C-alpha cells in the first residue's frame, strides 16, 4: 500500500477528483473552524494549492463544496472570504452556551415561552423520573450569537427547580447557571445524543435558514450532583454556525 502525506495527496495517489476535493474541503473547513484565517479571508487558489500540495482544480472544487455549504463566499476582485464564523461547542464539559462562548461572541436570548405546566408529556415525565401529574416548567428560547439566530432551545424542568429558574433572568442567563444559583442544585452530569436533521419549516423560519437545511438536533438529560434528573432539553443548532467538539480519552470498557 502506498504511503501518503496530506501535503502530497495529489502527487502520490491519483484519487478520483471528487474525493480529492472532499479531502481538501475537510482540511480547509477544519482550519476555518480553528480560526486560522483571522481576518476572514482565505489565500488565493495558488497559495492554497501550495499549502495542501493540491492541484488548482482540486482547490477550486473544494472551495465550491464549502460555498455550497454556506461556509464561504467567492467574489471577483475580492477573493474568498468566510461567510459566517463557526464556533466550537465542547461536548465533554457541562456548560451553557453563554459560558462556552465567553469572550468569543455575544449571546442573547429571546424568551418565547416560560411557564408552569400542570401535566408533563409522558415521555418527558419518564425521563425526569416523576409522575406526569407532578407538573413542571417549560422554557423555549431562541438564542442569538452576535445578532444572528444560532439555536432554538426547549427545556422541561422538574417543578421545584423550574419555579426557581422562572424567577431568574432567562433573557441574560444560561439555564444551567440559574438551576445552580436560583434553585441551589449543583449539577453533576448530562447524557447527550446528537443527530443531524433537516430543519422543518417552523424551525427554519426562526433560525433564519432555508427549510431542509442541516441542523444539529441535540437531546440532553441533565442530572443534579446526586443523580436526580432535573432538565430535559431539545436543542436545534444551525450547523453552519457551530461545530460540536469533544476531547476523548481511551480507557477501560464502557460503563452503564
């Protein structure tokens, strides 16, 4: 088997053109997400080809893929620029959006719903490990980053915790911070699942994207330090503005 270096991809292995373009687009996307182009402007095709050891055609095809994703724009006389910054959100730390993006952008919240409910949906009650008739609190917020919609967050909270959260400032604060401060419940851990889905028309309208555009669907069950479920969340995040990241360490067998 031939040994290949990233910088010499075109020269050492004649892969299909579409595959070479995809490989290069992956590398460029990672650099953009890492903030490699601080001023938002990418080098010209010749320089990108030199950096990646790729042909001019491969570079052009890769840039076309990133443009179709909505990550960059290309204009004659101006060059290739990042259309929207992408921010990283770590999945290996239990943190709210404003906490995660502190110093990197301004997060604001549009509170769409914040109310007590007398009966929880059955599926939510099961996850919160309470009877449906125990009631709870429902919060729905549209979250903005630097003046553009980023995510639609919905939370179902247990009644006692939820009432304390309702008394806090949902326009300015993360729910996690309100739970810990207002409710006096230290958080311990969360179970997270992430799906890639197409935005339904209602979600697309709120997030300012086209129906069918890619979004991350993040489902999270957050528990207090003693293991009690306190918050069931469903979050729809614009995939063109956020990268979900985690630091993983290899260890022993998985635990349940």
